């Protein structure tokens, strides 16, 4: 940004700050509105209690599912072993891939 433009920018930026400050009155109005919302929310506490009870029930349901989770863990562990067994194959692949790279590089000279 050239110096002249920078000066213009500074003035414009300063104007924006004043505009923001002028909005202070609106901010007050917002605060009042926000406070009203809070009171509305508080009156919803009874509903929140009902929700808590429902949420607690869900937790029990989830816990009952723990046995299934254990079964899942065992299955997941088996998959890990399968994957590990595949590591040897992966190594072979890496070597083959490396050879291809060398072939490609050798081809660069040509």
C-alpha cells in the first residue's frame, strides 16, 4: 500500500471506529433484550429438569449396551491383527514402489 493510500485507509478506518461508537445506544437496547431472553430461559428450568431425567434414562440404555461394546472391541482387535499381518505385504509393496521410482528417475536421463 503506497503512503497516500495508507493515509486514506487510516481516515476511513477512523470513521468506522466512530460509527461503531455511535452504535453504543443500540448496544444498550441489545443488553436489555438479552436480559429478557435470560429470564425466558430461566422459566424453562422445569423443562430442563424433565430433559435431565430423559437424558439419564438414555445413559442407562447406553450402559446396557456395554456388553455389545465389548463384543465390538474384540472384533476391532481382530481387525488390528489382520492389519498387522498385512504389514509384511506392505513392506514388499514399499520395496516394489521404490524400484518404480528408480526406474522413473533412470528414465529422466533418457
